[in-house]
C-alpha cells in the first residue's frame, strides 16, 4: 500500500480524505499534525500521524516512506495576510521542495478557483495570490502534480457529480465531500497528470468527469 501524507489533516477536507483512505485497499493515509494533542484524533481512527509544521524548515521525518502528498492546508479565514503568506504560500513551497528531495511520486494540491485571476476578488486577493504562487512553484518543481481549484466549498452532502474544466466560465460551489473524492481520485497515476483544473457541482459523475478531462 502506498503511504499518502495528508497536509492539513485536521481541517474539514483533510479529515474526510483520511476517513475515505482509511478504508482503501491501495493507500495508507498519514496525518500531518502541528500539535501533539491532535495525535489522539488519529490514534482513535488507527491512522498514523507525524508531527510537523508548515512554518518549520525540516520535513524529512514527515516525508519518510511517503509515496504521494495531498496538500489541503490553509491558514484559515480568521488569520491575517502574514499568516496566509506563511502557510498557503511559503509553507506550501517548502513542503513541495522537501517532497521533491524525498522523491515523492505525485503531489496533489488543493488550490482555489480564480487563483489565476486574484484581482477578480478584492477581499480574497491576497489569499488567491498566495495560492497562485504555490501552484506555480509546484508546476515548475519537476514533480508529477495535480492542482484542483474548486469553487466555494460547502459542508453539504456530496452528490458525486461535478463540472470540471481547465478554466470554467462560471462561478459555483462544491461540497467538501466531492472535493475530497477529486483529490483522492487524483492519486491514480494516469489521471489528471500534470493538470490544473477548476471544479464545481455539476451533472457528471466524478470518475467519468476526471477520465474525460484527462483526455483533453
């Protein structure tokens, strides 16, 4: 089984990913945590955890034995621009570089819709610029990657149906459940390889939508 490091494991999307992967026959999730007291969450799920912080510089222990990384971390909406830069941009860049050094096979990034057009959203401009910088660094890293840019995330039940495109001409929302499945499906080596795409709720089942996008 391939070990998958989940960066941002204690967040809503990260937890969903771990719950799904924990029942997988192919992948073993490893939760990256910032605080020792978070370990019990994953101990109760019988999931391995590693202690590491995106504001540190050494990720060698966290990446030991890891085959692929799913990055879902974020500074959160209640923090200021400095923290966004530290976590969403600099932290992401540091772990991308560490993953390359550790010879990770694939790096899957949870980004945000319109990260390529930050000025469209004045209130989110700093956040989107940070995401764009991390995305660009990943694309230029030499790692095999997938970058998913979802619309507004909701806590609704996932319907398993999406609309995907390298650039959607419409805004929309998408359930965290469905985003979790998109990120997990991206672990499959041939799917959405070295692609950046946007995702919102739609009509097409996730699997067929991703296969179709992979052919484009």
